[in-house]
């Protein structure tokens, strides 16, 4: 797509360039609670320690696409290890837990984007905020509150309009075409710049 224009007495054309660009990016702190059901009818009386490791993102998808915002759903897994006391002895429980969070992000520009792709990562490794014994449905259960950070970036094909014109100097080959960024052409005026 080309369109002839006149700019400061020079003839040029507007061209459309298709390139990969960032549509938007966001990070979000998430909190979730994991309940660990214990085997062998061990009734915990106290939690001695807790670690969270092995966090991985399994998949991500577009949850909702609006005019200038996108909601991205991020699904992942993590391992919760808990040391607890029951009947005067110490036991260890392990739980493979899943998480699913929606991260909203806003469009960075007014360009039209196509073929959007998602890149998601764990921006802050999961940590245990609190682990305690709770009564869930009449059964002593260990509750673990976990906090972690997620980052999301959406990329897509953007269509950008730029101005091209013929530059007539002795240094250039005949009919060499120079493409200037539209913002540079419209915002830079050598006659009005300060000499600072």
C-alpha cells in the first residue's frame, strides 16, 4: 500500500511495513491457598515448616480480547512440601498443586495487530506466606498460603506507516530511496531547534 504525499516541498510516499511488535506486557502478584489432605489418618497438631518448589507454566491462552485490553490465562503447577507434627512425631507431606490465573494487560499503542502470540513466565518464585492447621469439613487439614509473580507479554504483527522519499545528494546513488520514521519527519525541525 503506497500513497503519494508532499512534505516540505518534497514528494514522498507512505508505505506500510509489517513487523513483529509488543502488543502489551504486564506482571502480577498472585495469591492462592493450597489444602493438603493427609494420608494414614494422621491428625496434624502443628506445622513445622513449608517449602514450595518446582513451579512451571504449563500453558497460556487468551481468556478475553477487547478493544485495547487482553486477558491472558496462565496455567501452571508447583510442589508444596510440608513438615508437620502429629501424635508427637514428625511427618512430611507433599502435594502437586495446580494454579490458574488471569493476567490483564493493556495495548501499548494504537496499531492494528494480527497473529498475536503469548509469552508467559514466573517473575517471582512461589513462597509460602503461612502454613497452618485448619478444620476443613470436620477434618484437620494443612492450609498453605502461597504468593508468586507472573509475567505476560503478547506479541503480534503490527502494520506501521512510514514516509519514503528520494534524497538528492552526491553521496547517494541515483534514485536511491530513503525511508524515514514518520515521527522523525513530523517532529524534527532544524530551523526551530535550540542550540543548547
